[in-house]
C-alpha cells in the first residue's frame, strides 16, 4: 500500500512538465526516480497527434513509477502523489483545487499545448509551481516558463546536450535565466529536495499573466471571442492568424512575447512562421487543383472545337491549356521540394503508436 503524501500550501507542491518529440522515454526515466508519497501533484503535457491514445501511455507510466498516473479529467480535483496526463486533442488548465480539460483553440500549432498549462498553473499557484521542460522541437513551453518564473515559481530544463531534441529546453534558456539545467538522471533527487523547500511569499502573479490566463480560460471553456479584450493585452499587428485568418495582437508579457488572435489561437514567432507556411502550402495545393481542372476543361473544349471544324478556336484553347501547364509545373516543384524537406526532418508530435513504442523501448 502506497503511503499517503501530505502537502503544505507554503511549499512547491505543483509540478508542471512539458515535452514533445522523444518525451515518453524521458518521462519514464524521470518518474521512476520519484517516491509514491511525493508531497506534490504532477501535471504533464506531451505533444500528441489527434488519433493518439493517452490511456495507453498512462498505463506504461504506471508500470514504471510508484506514483499514481491517470488521464486528466475535466473539473476533477487533484491530489499529491498523483500524475495527471493531458488527453489527446485537449488542453489541460489548472484552477485552485481542480483541473480543466477542454478542446480550446490550438496554441503554438498544438492541442494539447504546454503554454496553457504552465500559464494557468502560474496564475493559480504562483510561487508554489515548479516548471519543467524536456526534449522537444520548436518553442512551445517558453512563454509558459516565463509566466512561472515571473510569478515566483522555480524553473528547470533538461540539459540540452543530452536531449534527443534540444529545441524546447534551449529555447527556454535563450529567453530567460533558468534556475536548474540538469540531466534527467539528476531531476528526481533535485525534485525531492525542492518540494520540501518553502515557497517564496514575496511574489505576486503579474497582472498581465493573470489577465491572459483568465481570457484564455474563458475562450477555451466558453468559446467567447476576444475582440473586446485584445486591445488591453497588446497592440494589433499587420498579420493574420494562420489557423482562422483573424487579426493578431502582440502580447508582450516577457522577453519573447507571442501573438494571439480574437479566436484564441496563439503563436510564438517561430510557430507563427511554421503555421504561416502550412497555410501557404494548403493554398498552393488548392490553386494547383483548380489550375489542373481548368487545363482539363480547356483541353476538352479544344477537342470539341476541333471536331466541329473550328481549328482557330481549338488552337486558341490548346495555347491557353499549355500556358497553364507551365504554372502548374512551377507550383508542383515548389510543393514537392517542401514535401521532401519535411520528409528529411521530424514531425513536431508523435502518434500514439510511436510514443508507445518509444516507451516500450525505454
């Protein structure tokens, strides 16, 4: 029988962890170091594809740790000694004493995303939070870690040199002073020490962090738009949201800053560029299809004119079809080059099969 842990409101009893590519193996190594009576609650966001199965991953975690691991549930209370794993295609937010699990707008191109969890934890529990960023690509988690730091919490990242994908921990280090940069093998001992250290009582959550957390929670749980509030959060910029085409506002609540649209989609500068390119490619595929359909119709019209003996019109339609062929080939080359570049890289998230296989190998 596992001993019952107890927590104190004056200690670091809220641990939030964010990871992406390569994350499952690292999570297993970290959680196996922690005792079942750890006096803290742990919340995890692992980037997953929409068709993933969080239950499979949680079952694997339970076989490797003394802690109780479960999939987070909407409006459920949480307890120390438990690990709460965000389900696929949902965000995980924290309020005082309970979790919110919702299918809100994507942030940094992801759902689940790391920033919403970290931001809400900082707003609700200020200096009691320990934020941890592990292996992963792009910048998700950096803005959230800034919120944890500015609210008085502790920050920790996996040593980038040992991370399978160092982008996420390195991004955090580039934008802020991190309290602890350590290999995963040392995180367990360090966390056992930190959860017993009294949390600072000198910090208040900055108003901009509390305000954005409130706005994001309202959008994710109630679906309310942000048009009336965005001017307060920052200036509008001459850019449009890659996800919905809406206007974007710049939110500067840290060194990095980020963009947020009226519908709630949020981007760091790097994730905005990635989303912008994906939207551009989608538009180009549509244009390619429409040009091919137009060329097919022109060729058909040329055949009909030729059968009727209208050589002039048949020739005219064929010339127009050949002109379209040039544009079609140019677009096709651009799209194929982009596809080859993606195939030579790595996806920003894992399917449940990939993550499960990674867990089993660990």
